[in-house]
C-alpha cells in the first residue's frame, strides 16, 4: 500500500495514528493474547511517517523561525515607536523649558533695559541740571555786570566839550537823555 501515489499525502501524525488504529483493531490470534497484524503494512506506514518527519520538522522549524522573526520585527517596531515617543516627549519638554527660559531671559533683559533707561534719564537730567546751573551762574554774573555797567553809566557825569567839536559827553541837541551816539 503506497501512499506516495496519492495527490495529497498524509502527514506523519496521520500515518502514526493509522498505525495505532491498525494495532488497536488487529484481530487476536485464537487462544492467545497476541494479535495478528500485517507486518508489511505497518512497516510501510512507519517508514512513510519516518520519511515525512524531517519535512514536517523542517516546516515546523521554519514556522517557528518565521514566528520568532515576526515577533522580533514587531518588538523592534514597538521599541522604535516607544523611542520616537520618548524623543518627541523629550523635545516637547525641552521646547517648554527653552520657551520658559527664553521668557525668563526676555523678562530679565526688559527689566535691565528699563533700569538702564532710568539710570540714563537720571544722568541726563543731572547733566542738564548741572549745565543749567552753570549757565544760570554765568547769566547771573552777566546780569550783575550789565547792572553794574548801567549803574556806572547813570552815575558818571557827562564830560564837557573842550571846543574841538562834539565831545564824548556832549548831548545830542535833539535828545534830552544825554546818551552818546557814535554815528555823530
């Protein structure tokens, strides 16, 4: 009974089950506990099963290997996804920290600029006040000099003419104030 002629060949497990069925259904010999089985049929089935075992083991190993490769691939993909998520979360945290630090730096810079502006304004006001005070002193001295000069002019009598023409102190015949006119 050759199974190699069948289009769909049974696997080793099916062949071994058939051997077990043959042995289980074997007729016992008269007046004995021994059973009668067809030696050639059982041996043929066992040989067929033995021949099939390496192919099935190879397929089983291939399936196990394929399963392990698939699991490794899925594990790698999962690890990559987790790493990407960690990296993204870290970038987001860093961005948040960077933004927070930038805001803090900007606030410090604005406060420093305001303080510098206040200082410069006070310095400018002090400088202007000093210059105005110096100018006031110069103006005060000038005013005092002008007042003293005017006072002197009022107090100084007009000189009399010496006969050579109009003198320095000669009064303008049209003027009653007695001021000197240089154009005359």
